[in-house]
C-alpha cells in the first residue's frame, strides 16, 4: 500500500519499493533464462539474457498484479485466510522458494554443462556464474530504473496537463508524449547511434590490409597484374578471398591429376559505387580473365562483411582441377548480425543483381560452350543469394546446382521447401520429393539418405544441397520464436542438440540471439561451423557422387584452407 501523511494524502512508494508479484515473475524468468539452448554461452551473454528476462518478468508481474487488483475491485472480490494459515504460508513459502530456486539453478547449470559436452566445449566455471549473475542484476536494475523514471515523468506530465485538461485526457496525452519521446530516443539515439558506431568500427577493419598478405601475382585474380580492380579497393575480406586462391600445384598434389590456376574475381563496395556498378565490375573481371571459358563458374553471395567461406571456394577449385571461376562482390562491410537488424534488402539486391548479370553473360554463349553455372552462400550470403530466384523451380531452371550453407529458416525458398517436406521428416532435415533435386543434410552422410537412414531415390541434376546443423543458431533464429514455438522444438531434438532444450516464450529468442554470437566456437560439424562436409556436397553438385572417396581432396583443402573471418 502507498504510504500516507498525517493529512491523509497518498504519497508514491519510495524508490526502493519492489512489487511482490513483480519479484516473483522476475525470479521465475531469471531462473528460466539459465536453461540450455543450442550452444553453451559465455558468462557475459548469460548475464545479458538473464538481465533482460528478469526485467521483462518483473514488468509482466507488475502488470498482471494491476489487472488482478482492478478485476477484484470490479467484482468486489476479497480473499482472506485464517491467522494459522497465514502463519504457515509465511514460514513455508520462503522455505519452498529457496528449495525450488536452488534445485532449478543446479539443474540448469548441469544442463548447460551437458550442452558443452555435446559440442566438446568447456562449461562455465563457478566464478563465471557469479559474474553472470552480477551482470544480470545490474542490467535488470538499470532497466527497472529507466522504467520507473519514465513512469514518474508520465505522472508529472499528467499532473501538469491536468491543470488545463480533464484528468483522463491529461493522462492519455502524457502517455502518448512520453511514449513517443521514448521511442524516438530508443530508435534515433540509442539504436542508430549504436549501429553507426558498429559501422564505423567495421569500416576501419575493412580498410585494413590482412597481415602477411601482399598484392597477388596471379593474373587470374582480382587485384593482380592487369586487374581492373585495385587490390586496396577490395576491402579486408576481398583481399583475403583473392589471396587465398588455390594453387594449381597444390590441387595437382592432392588429386593426382593435372590442374589449372583457378580464377577468383571480386569487387569492393566503394562509397561512390552502387550495387549495379559493383556487379558490373565483377562481370568485367570475369571477361578479363576469360572466366566463361572455364568448366564451372560459381556465383557466391558474401556475408555482411564481404566474407566467402574458403571451404566452399577451395572445394570447387580442387574438385574441378582448377578449371573454375568464382565470382563474389562486397555489398557491405558490417557483420551479418548488424545487417540483419538494419538492412535485409541490400543482401537480396546484391545476390539478385550479381547472378542476373552473370547469368545473362552465360546465356549469350552457344549452349555447347557454356560453363556450368552454380551458386552458393553461407548464412546472410545464402539469404541474399536466394533472392536471385522466384522460387525453387526457377532455381532449377536458371542455375546448374548449388550449396547453401547455414541458411536462415526465414529465407523464403528455404521455408517453402521445408513446408512442402514429406510428412514425418523433421524440420531440421526435410525430405523434399525423395531428394530428387534438393537435399537437406545435417552431415555428409545425409547426402545419400534421410535423417532416419532411409535411402534417397535418384539424384537428378541440377542438384542442390542445404547444409544445416540442428545446433546452428543462424538457421533457427527467427523473431517469431518470441511468442510461438517453432516446429523443430516440437519435434525430437537434433542429434547434436541437448534434449533438455525447450521453447520458452521471450526467453528462447534471446538465447538464440546470443547463440549466434558464439556460433563459430564449436568444432567443425557443430553450430555454425561447416568444414569438410562441404567437399562431398560440392562434389555431388558438380557431377560426382556423394559417396565417392573425397579423402585426398579433403586432406588437401584441410592443409590450405583459411578460416579467419
């Protein structure tokens, strides 16, 4: 109850007052936030999740208590208990609460440890949990202080407006004004300034030259002799891409067959270049290097920083004996997570424009002289690359195959294929038309059979592979998990996912969000780490069979691949 003065006037509760129902829900959400998710979390990510969830739980408790009180007043409901019952409750509830909190905390800590064991990682230490709890409390307190400050500002504004307006209208005006101001500050100041700071930091990284790398000497790569693109203009990831090109001697040593020097072309996104102009620059580089005379031309859509996975690139080069050209372009230099939050259209535009221009070049060639045109991309790159196609049938018509890696599940064609899967096949590994053209694989073995070991039928060309791990948060992150349970959590958990993982409203979304930040921490084959499994995937797409012996190629790529991002 609010305190009163001797004159009977009600005063607001002191700043240190905390709502009982609010605390109950805050503690509940705090404990739930420690439950396991796809990947083990660092102490600071655990602290952020727990702080956000505790603050949300407190707000929910306060709102529910307010609603219950109003309803009780309307129906004139009063609940009372005897003194003996009240005494028992006062004694028993704290004891039961301590026991429940201790048991749930121990269970969650152990379960997170099992998640780490699943992935071969180390669980959080006791001191890490102390730091996580401290950060959570600090963050929750900060958010609560901000909320109370906004409430106080609303009350004061309502009192001032009440001098000239009716009380109800004054309250509405105060809520609208404070709400609008809060949204403006959150969006224009906090969010956009934060994104600008991240973009500025990313721009500095993009302007740096990778350590130990120099201007390439090969005429078959952008930035090399005769290139139309200056090496410095390629950006950090572009320079990494062209200097990581496979050498013909290494390809020959791994395959035992004669090899050519592969082609890699790339164009950076300068401040004065449009997406169209960057794509035109890539096509000009393809013409310069006579890339359309190669056996395979691969269009790879990059991630937000302009990165191309070297496992995919080298797989193509080794499997074709270097008779290949890989084209990529930079459309941004910010991390994919930032790009997802701020601009989802640019990756799609880049994927669409680059493929369309290269497809037009290939289509102008006589049919008997056309290279095989394949596509690929990882995470945000896969999301953007899919925009080149109207639907799955269009993908079959216009390209000769591809490997999509860690594709976000909200990617339209991915979602349509998953939705059309054979009944009984899981969302983590859908079966589409018995694997005739599209095969979803959680590991290399699933290129020949489904998740439950049942053999596929004939694999017709064009062939497409969707490589996706059940433990990859990039695949399963989706804003819809805030309030709706996804299918992959209604089904039996994937083989590399802790069986204890379950859907929790609001909590699961934030768990997956922080899981994305540590997606590359596990070894290859888990999380967002795809490695040797891409060799047989590309082998099948390029004309081989998924169960061929790729051991020599895998060993060769393993020695030369660069995993820096």
